[in-house]
C-alpha cells in the first residue's frame, strides 16, 4: 500500500484488519501443484515427462516434452535442478466481488485496501504452502518464478495451467487470470551439493511436513510434497546405492 516502513494510522490499520477478516471468512483458498522433470540450456527450459516421473512409456528412457519456454532468466534460475514444481494458487473470487461492491457503493478507499489485501493474501498462501512441503533431506526448493518475471513470457501461464488438474483458475484471451488474486509459478527442486540425500534412514521429514495450509489444500499432495519414500530416488541421478527403489 505504499507505506514503505512507515507506520499507518489507526484508521488504516482497522480498515486493513476488516478487509483481511472478510477474506479469511471465505473458504475458497486453494493450491494445486505437480512435479515434472526439467531440462535447461542457455535460454530454454523444458518440462518433461519420462523416466522417473511416472510416465507409462514403452521405452522407459523416452522423454516427452510437456512444455518448452524461451527464457534466459528462468533457465538461469533453474540451473542445477532436474525437477520443477508447477504451482497454481488462488484465494477465490471474494477479493474481486468485494472490491466491486465497495467501488459501486462509493467506498473507494476500502476497495483499494481490499485489492492490496488480496494480493498479499495469495502471496502468503504460496509461502505457507511451500514452507509446509515435505521435502526429503538433501533437497531444497528454489524461490517461485512466475510468468511475467524477467523474460519468462506471460503466455506461459496457459501452458502451466493446462498441466495442472483442475487449478480453479481461468485464463482470459488477454492472459488475465480469473479470479484475479491468483498465482502461477515454477519452483526448482535441486539436490544440496554437500548433503547425502540417499539414506536408508528415510526421507528426513520436516516438522512442518503437511501439504495443507489452513485455508487451502494441495490437490496433488503426494507428488508435490514428496511424501512417498521413493520420491528422493526420482530426483536423484545416483544409480548404484542400495536405497534406490
């Protein structure tokens, strides 16, 4: 809202709290995700289905390109990752409906604050979701990278949404997402270079190993959260260890 570290007055604080309470009262927050293999070169990123990603191919080594993006910045961001999570998150139509209501009634300030709260809420939903993922020991997530960042084309939203089961988001012809307070992103999954990810002791689940946030749920929790014991093997290129399934 432009305060940039300044302290808002009591009236503004109360207005923000009212808007947040209205948003929290609507149980339409939702996250959908899936994991694919990924390849990068200097300015291209390919999302793949193939060995280790659950594809039922006659040739287990065959790779099927699910999507390909021309983006030097995305390629650089995902360098070193061989898996990527596709993420779509939305807090539903409430922010749009409430903004329209307050605009029509002349409450322009409240409409503006509602829009700002909606933007903050969907980012918080994404943060909660990724923080709660059950990532095996030895692996880590890169930060979210959304279409429109750098030279990652906004048109990529269409391909990302098509790869997800029922994301709850519709894309218009002008690439606007409905509901408007929605996010699509890619998150790189990479092995930590100094760790021993493969261990017979299990997947080293974090204490926050739930794939469900308070207001939203992951529709594809097993693949996104790596909650099955063989997930680390599907990310790991090592083939001579006893732990590999």
